[in-house]
């Protein structure tokens, strides 16, 4: 089945003509369906092997195997969506209009971001106990319910966001490594890590089979989950809360039993101060490095020196502060108890604001609380061995998350790794306190200095980890033209040929942003977009029937509304929606209506509707992917260590409109 229709986002005024591909595998029951979803579109400049060709392959291979199963209990719905990259528009079309949208009992979405990494559950929705229980049988189950909380606070979206808003329970799988290739021409089959592709299949196939054969698709309870040294741990939220309360009681009893509780308070304050100081100095070191380099990048060509520096700097500060007298006087069990209270504060924060993340600290807190409670009856050697065991327990929930955060968020957001690094340092501090350790300190200082030198002399970009730079040509109504660079990274002096650096604007209705800009010969041959309107007034509402004439074969067009009433709406395909305000980008705060998938259409017909008789004013913008051949020198000047990303190089022509 092919679902063809206009679809508009519920989160922004963005519409496109979409074609979703839908198939089903029957089961002995007529429903509900187990849905397997991936998107088959990609951004204009990327082949899309990882995003989301790998997901499509995983769904199709799983479907092929399911067809060979004797009898499935639950029918399986295969949903390959269109226009995910344009704003989840294919998924919006399905969950708004398709007759089977209300017959889905559980949905699994398969995504990719980059070209390698672990395929893991990045979030779930609704009662997930059945799914998480069955996923434990996978060859390499991976995921962390903490990511649920992270996703709630990030602007990132996948098609799973649409099914979640529709109230469909399920899980979202993805990988996220080598993200410098994400949304670029390097997202190709040759560079896709086949072990990552295999992991997608290893996750999806047995899980889909077991769910389709299960007595029920969902269980009534939601659980938290995490991978822990190869084990798949999951527990109901009430168990996590109860465990945290018991831990709190044991730690309070251990604290009140101390002969000199002031020592504990001093040790806890010293540990907290050392942790904060080490992380601040680490962040300042990286900030200074980027300032000296003249650019900040997400994923540099050579990240090994940066990783060494990331671990060396806080350890240097920790060892330097190891002789703090107040902490040195405390016994090991007291210092461990002080460290556990800092972990307890992290757990309390999770319990109140990030409940999906509470399980992250429970292994350490549970074992640690028992240790400090019984420490008075244990020999010092036993306490030491048990305390070292705490470090082992802490790795998955602290140190083990540093590199995944670095890979997914990049060095532009290296601050996201520091809380996890700090949690591990807190537990490490009791073992180094009171020891001068000159040799380890010397090794760490030497490692940090070598790393800094390497970062300063090595190039930031390479052919396999390139810089992301697009060129945008803007043609004004009078034919005046400028070309500017758009990049998430600050461009260094080697880009001076593309114009002086500064906070510039090319369009009269956008916010300025850091870019290089240069004027080019006038483009008088460009046909300007234009708007004609027929106005009618009825029941206190003004309706403008618009006919928008477009330049030759544009890829998209936008209406940027700078003046109108707050209740302005548009009507397309018989559906009426508000014209929404952009939430980010250079048009943040502007009301924008964008339409894609309009190739070959000389004009677009739609309606604008508002109360009263106030004029509507703004700009109509036509967009083309690529630059005219006369400007090919810009693309060639990019060199081998920079690539276009997302929309790539593109051309905009615009004209004002005023509807009285």
C-alpha cells in the first residue's frame, strides 16, 4: 500500500507531498499490530546509508524472516515513512490519516545518526515491561533509560516522536558515532560500519519475533533499564524508589554513628570542591585550546589527544589536591561515605527531576550503603577491597558514559561529559587522598602537555572527518546577489577567500549569524516569486486565496509573515492549521510556512485566514538546491576537508508581498 497525500507538521508550519510505503504480515489475531518503522528519505546531500538506510534494511530483513515463521499471533505492520528529514511529515501523515493508525499496539522505530556505533534503545514510551523483558534475550542488549530524560530536553526528533504523541507505546532504536559523516555525502555504504548494521538486525529480528509470538504485546507496567557489564538490568520505578529510600536510611545510620561527624562533613566538602575545581579547570583548558586554534569543532579529525586531555586534566587536579588536610585525617570508610553522599545527591536530583535516570546510581549506592553501614565490623583490608569494588560498579554509570557522550555530542558540547567524569572522580578521590604520588602526577602532566601540543599542531579536519560548510546564494528582488557560508563551526582564516567574517544577514527578515559573505555579479535572469490574492470577508474573518507563482522548478518555497494577526492560519488540501513561529535558526521568532515536494509546479494555491481586516505582509522565498554553474568556484574552493551538509549549497530568491 502507498499512502500519498499532502502532510503538514504539527510542530511547525511545514508541509510536503509524501508517499509512505505500508505492508503487513498477517497473524492469527486480527490485531493489534506490531509496527516496525523506519524512514526511507534522506537529506539532499547524503546517500543516507546510516540515516536511515540501515533502519530500512533491518526492517526488511526482519520482515523476510518473519514471513518464514509458521504462525505469528499478532499481525506485523511495516511502515517505511517519507519526509522524516523535512519534519517527520510522513509519520505525521500516517498517524493523522491512515485507517490503521488506531490499530497499532506497539511500535519499534529504527534510526541512525552517523555511520557506526552501538545500536541501542534511546527511549521508550508507555508500558514497556514486555518489550524490555524480551529484549534481554538479545545477543547484545544495549540502552539506558537516562537517554529518555535527555531526549525530553533536546530539540532532536525522530518519527518515534509522532507515534509517542499519538499515544502508541514502543521503543526507539538508534546508533550515534562518527557523526561528522551525519547528513553528508560520507553517509554512504562504503563508510557504514557493517557491525553496526548487523547490531540493528540482531536487536530487531529476535525482538520482533518474540513480540509477534507473545501472549500479549504490552504489559501494564513501565520499567527502567540499563546495560551493566553485559547484563541487562531492568526494574519497576517503585523498586528504584524503594531501594533509594533504604539506601538513604543506611547512609544516615552510618553517618550518625560516626564518632566525629565533623570529619565527614569536612571530607564531603573537600571532595565536592575538588570535583568542581577539576571539572572547571578541564572545561577552561578546552575553551582556551579552541580560542588558540581560532575555531571550535564538534568532531575533530584527530580526537585521541583530546580524549587523553579529557581524562588527564581532572586527574592532575585531583592528585594536586590529594594532600588536603581535612580529607586526609578521615579514615577510608569515612571518605567513601562522604563520596557516597555526593552520589546520593545526584540520585535525589534524578528522583525529583529525572526519574528515568535513578537506576544509574543505584548499583553504587546500594553496595556502598551496605559497605559503610557494616564497615565498623570489617577489617581495614576488607573495607579497602570492597571500596575498590565500588569503582568497578561505578564505571558503567559514570566513566563508561563519557566516550558515548563525546561521540554523540562532540567537543563543541564537551561539557555534557563532565558530570559523568565527575561522578567517577568522587569515588576515586578517597583512594588518592593523603598520597603525594609524584610519579603518576608527572606522567599525567606529561600526557596533558603532549596532548595540548598535538591538538595545536594537528589539523582540525580531514577528508574522513570533514568540516561542514554550505554556501548560500541569495538573490534580492533587484537582482543583487550575495554568497555566504553557513556552518555550525566557526570558520578559520583559511576561509578568508569566501569573504570577511562577521555577524551578517543576507535576508531582510533573518537574524544575523556568524558567517563569511561576499557579493557576486547581479543575477538579473532570476525570476522572482510573486503572490496574487483574492480577498473575501465573511463572519468577521478575512480569507485570502493565494496563487504563488514560482521561479523555474524550485525545490521548496516559504512564506515569511512579518505582519498579521496572532490567529493567522493557512488552509491546504482542505486542512486548516495555524501559521507557527520558528523555534530556532536564523528565522527564530518569525512565522514561517514552508512547502516542499513542489518540483515541476509553476504555482501553488493555498489560503490564509485571520480575524478582522488587518493587512498581511511578509516575503515569499523560493529555494533551489545547489548553486548556478557560474559560481562553481565556491564549491571547488571547499577542498577535500570540507563538505556540504543537510540541505547543502542552495539558492534563495525572494520578494516582498503585502495583502491589504
